[in-house]
C-alpha cells in the first residue's frame, strides 16, 4: 500500500488524467478502501485542490476549476512533449508568446529529472530554426479573444486591413485555422452576407467587447481547413489552375505544401491539384518539379507556358552537353 503522501500524488495524477472517476475506480487504482479515498479527497481540498464530488451510487469525483493553477503531474513522455512544444512556441508565429514560453520552459527544466533533462537538452542542441522571410506575428491575446468568441458564438467587430484598405467589419466567427506561417479566421461577414477568410495578422484591433450571441450558421464545408485552404491558395491570385496528376494522392502529398494548393483524390491512381498564382511561369515550374506525369485541366493557356518551359529546358540541357 502506498504511503499517504505518495498516495495523494497518485490520486492527483489520476484526477488530472481524465474528467470523471467513480470512488470504486479510484479505490481499485490506489489499492485502498472507499473511506480512504474520501479522506484523501478531503486532504487534497485542504491543500487547495478543488475536487468536486457527486453523491450516490453513480456518483464520483472530478478535479474542478480553481482560482489558481494547481501543479500538473506529467509522465515522462508528457514532460518531454511539453518542453519541446514550449521551445517551438518560442520561435513560432504567435507574437508576444516567446518570453512566456521561455519562462515556462525554464521552470519545467528546473524540475525535470536528469534523464529527461538530457533528452530535452539534446533536442535543443541539435535543432536550429531556419530563418525565412519575415511573417507578421499575431498577438496571443488577440487569438485567445477570437477563439473565445468562436466558442461562445458571439459577434465581433474588427478593424481589418484588407486589399482595399483598412475598415470596420462585423463578423460571426466560426473557426481559427493555421498553417506553419499564418493564422486565419473563417467567419460569416455580416455586412457582405457571405463567408470570408480573414488573415489574423491583418486584424488591427477588436473594436469593443464581444457582441451579441448568434445562432451558428451552416458552414460552407464540413472541413473548415479545406475551405480556408481553397481561399488562400486560389482566390487571391490572377490565375487559377486545376492539374490532374497521374499519381496516387499518397505519393503527391509529401511533395506539396498545404499552403501551395489543395489536393483531392480522384481514384487510386490519380489526384486533382487546385492552386493559384500570379505568374503562369511560376505555376508551370512548380507543377513540373513535382516529378509526376500530369495534364492541365485549367487554364488552357498554361499548356503553352509548359511548352515554352520545356523548350528552355531542352536548350539548357543541350548547351550543358556541349560543354567540355
């Protein structure tokens, strides 16, 4: 049988691992009787942990929400996952999160056992972020406020900087969608009476507090990520292309960025790629570089661009072959 202090830690860990436990389940896990479980729950409450209890045969225990954040008990894999996630967050796309993530990581590293500290240190020593083009970050407070409005179904008024300049927009927020570089909001635009995708780094501020509750509308698609993907990969561009790859979806996916276009299976041997670009030359080079046979469904003028690209590649290959 566990000593009292060890048993309390074990009980706290169990309560944190899932929402509801019956007294009998806790007693079986701890190897004690129901009376001991009730006493240990009382001790946790004395220590400030809000443990809610439901009486009766079907009753049980649940770790409630308190005024302060209680210590979390993590197993080895959870602790390493949290540490790596915090390190990644410190170089991520959420502005203002870097310092808080590093503070939390320092606290976690201080209490990690040496065997786990070595694993985290190895990851940090072997990992270097690749600097790319600067992408505007999004404030954590703004993301949290918009996420809460999505959850609570409350209207928002935004000052938004779109392609036509800055202006006020009233929206019914549905989902936040993110790529490795950017955050997007899928929302019903009240003024334009249609679904819109908003880049979160272009939201200059929220105007006032969240507004009235609204009844959620039927989204344009079951998968918000697919809808946003189509909006950011085709709609903003001069040319929209549909390419039929003569290769299975599973083979093409690893060579395609989610932000570059949308892939859909056609059958077991083919898949459809939908993308946009301001330059047909860039689009032709991108598609040709995949390494798969394909055909152009739209736009027809892309075929001529591909012929011109093929001629340039032939000439380059011929010149290279002539070199001594």
